[in-house]
C-alpha cells in the first residue's frame, strides 16, 4: 500500500499583539506601515530583545497586495550582510543575453520586497554604499538602475527595518540621518515583565497554532486599523500652526538639513491617521519628535545618543509660544514698531550679524571662560588625513585601505574565477571566434572558454591599534591634552572608515590594554578620557603588548590588516637600557608585518629625536604631533614587505 506524504504546514508566527513591552518599537513599525515614505526604522539594541520577532509579526498585519493578477500576502524579505549590489538592485539577465542575444533586466531583492517588509539584520555591518541604495529606495518608493547598458525602473515601496547592536560598531551619522525613525530597545529589568515574556514564549513553542489563535482577533483588529490608517493618511490635515511647531522643534535641536522636518511631518501625519483623527495635533508632533530626532542629534560619532525629555519639553514650549505669536494680528509694516519704521533697532539692521547662541558656545571642547582648559580635557580635534596600509588586502568592507572585494568596482578581467562576470571582456573574447564558429547573423555564439571573471577592488577596514604614552614625561597638562585630542581625531577617522580599534596605554612599570579590539570606538574615547597618567615610560612593554594583540587578532580575524599608531616622545625609561630595549621590541613588532606610524610628541628647544628612531625600527612612518592634520600628513605609513 502506498502512503502519500503531505507536506507539514508551517507553524503560525508569533502574534504581534502577544509581544510584551517594546511599545515604542511597535508604534514606530506601525507608523512606517501606515506611511512607508517615512523612510524606515532603525532598531538599536542588544541581542535577545525580540527585534526580529516584532518585525516578522508586523508583516502578517500588512494588507494583501496585488501581484501578477492575483492577491497574496505581503512578504518579508531578508537581506543578508554579504549581499552584492547586483543581488540587491538587480542586474542584467546574463543567461538571456547569452542565449537569445537580448538585453533583459533581472530584478533583485528590492523588487521582491515591494509592498512588504525589507529586513536588514546587522545593518551597521552592511557596506555603506548598499545602505545608501536601500535608503534611497525606501524614501523614493522606486528603484532606478543604469548599468551594463540597461536602463530600468520599477516600484519598490516597502517598510525598511534595520537592526543593529551598537557594541558591534555604529553607522556613520550621514547614514543615521537617512533612516526615518530610530528606536533603542533593551530587555526590561522588571521581574514581572521578564516572567511574562518567558511565559508567552514557552506557551508559543509548546503550541504555536493554539497560541496564535488566542491572539487572532487582536491581530485582525490591528490589521484593520493599519489598513484604515493607510487609506486615510493622505487626507489628514497638517495646519500651518502644527507645521510651524515642527519647524520650530527641529530648529531648536539644531538638526542639519531639512530631512528631519519632512520625516517629522510625515510621522505626525501617520500618527494622526493611526488615531483615527483628521488633523495633526500637538501630541502627534511630540510623539513624532521622540521617534524622529534622537539619532539625528549625533553629528559626531562620540555624541551620546538619545533625546533629553527636558530639552524636548523646552523645545515644545518654545514652539507653542512661537505658534501663538504668529496667530496674533500682524503689525502694520508701515506703522511704528520697535526701533521705528520697519521694526528694526539701531543695533540689528537687516544685514547685521546676530549674536546667536551657537556663536557664544563656539569655544574648544573642554575650554573654560578666559581660555583656561579643564584638566585632562582633550585638545582641539581636527580632520585627520587618511592613513592607509599599502598594498591590496582581503579584509572586511571599510573605507581605509585598498582591498580585493566581491562588491567593489571591477578593475580588470581574469580567465580564472572572479567575482561575477566581466561582460565586456567576455564579449570581446567571444568576438574573436565568431567566424570560426560559423556565425553569420543572429545571437553571438559563445563557448565556456569565453567567460571572463571580474576582479573587483574596494576598501577594507583595518585594526587600528593605538599605543599611547601616558607616562610622567608626557603628563604635562597641555601636552597630554594635545595627545588625547589627536587620538580622539584619529578615533573619529577610524569610526568613519569602519575600523576596529584597540588602545594600549604605557605608564609606570607595564603596558595596559585598556580597550581590547572593538568596533565601538565611542567606548574607546570614554576609556581614553579616563586613563591614568604619570610614572615611568616602559615603551618596550608597550610594543610587545601591541605585538601580542596583533598576533592574537590575526588568528581571530586573519583578513583584517593591522595599523599601529604610537603616540610618544620616545623617551623610554624603566629598567636597564630602556631605550635599546624599546628599539628591539619595535623590531619584533615590525616583523609581524603590521603597518606603523609614530606620532612624535616631543617638544621643547632640545629634541633627542628618539621617536624618529623608533619609527625606523618599526619600519613605519613618522610625523610630529603638530603636523597631524589632513593638510600635512601624507604617505607616512609604510607596511613591511
């Protein structure tokens, strides 16, 4: 007797209405579902906080979509971190080209996500240019492709959700601003809430279908509300009073550009539609501001994320006062005003510069009135010149040194295996044999031997290891302030170039690894600002510790090339023959092949040049602290062969 095997049905997903807590995250996702033009949600938080569970549950609530003449449920499309640009936006259909001689476009993941959800886990680890592509599509609702002789455009309206763990590295501020909303999530510290989370999860795992059935009515109600709000959002009125409130709040937080104002307006409108209201109110603006502004305050990678509630209260109060002032009858422009006709005072003519708060607060970080610097505060920061390791590596995607890449630009063709097909070289190779293959007309005749692979090159992130001399010879307030200012500038550069960083301090009798290699450089800044100083200068121990870190990380992450940046005056002390020991340790570090640069912190009329000697021992570059700027540092790093 033959038995038929029926496929096992997929278990029901975890219901959206069964999720405990995470109210702000759920609201942000709902608002983006109501008005996808908001531009997506960035979810920041530690692992194990139900980020992916909430996103999958939302997808089940979205309205059905029309596709290929039939209705289907909205899709959740997951974009892997290692995806190529071709896979994301689509590319030429090479099979059709080779088989039929016709140019055709093969859509990518963005087309699959149309009218659904595009979910990018660990978006902070995705290559920057791919993040730009996603955010452009989310904002415009379309994908435009101009490449390989193909011009194509198709709709791509989706809810974009990116999740990230800040400890694994941050997004650059320029990319943070492109996300419409941002939410920080964390596990509750309340025992009752944690118990409820675990109980519901265990109940779901025991009987997924039965658990989902208990929340089916609540989920269906949410789905109806989302569909109704989506249909009504275009009709919601945004009055001039509330628009002025939005502009005033954004101006109060000094956000750059106009994107924040637009997103805040869309979010407030979506929230009004979600409430079932026909007009935006002050409360809609406030809630929208709480979701729209926190991540846009981070102009600098080391600014603290989040939004101060008191600052938002003040901004809303100021916006309310501004709105009331503009509701009053406007004065006669020809009548007397403060200061006479036109309302101008003698000290504030139309072309006279105003004394704004930003001008009053333009002193250097850490400075006090009168120019006195707070003890231990970093000196002025600057834009550091690119320090890159020569040669071509194979490291993780970044923005520092040249590297072979599966996603970079094609630099040449190869007859071996490449990253994708180098189409032009393939066609040229085939063209030489068309007569011999008997081609008279029609499609080109190709053979497997014609195919050429593409060798691609991009940029990689490196391990930037700072060795900071915090000894007594460096501990003078002004000099240490300048050194820490320089390190903060270099750390900012490392942040923007997607590097991992580590910090070793040298003082007393030992070298301390105050920060193991990490992609979270804001932690590095906090550690650096709290470092202790004074004592002797065991530079040999510092270089040996750096060597250990380089070798250990080479086992963990063999493709990430190291760059050691040492900030010291070179005056090694502590133990017999300290200077010679430091040189020998530098030679041992150089033998690892790590790139190196010594930032010479020596000052005064008499200079011993010890830091320059250490740079030679390290087979690396040498630059004075005062010269460490974008305009003057160039070509100072040389990697050992």
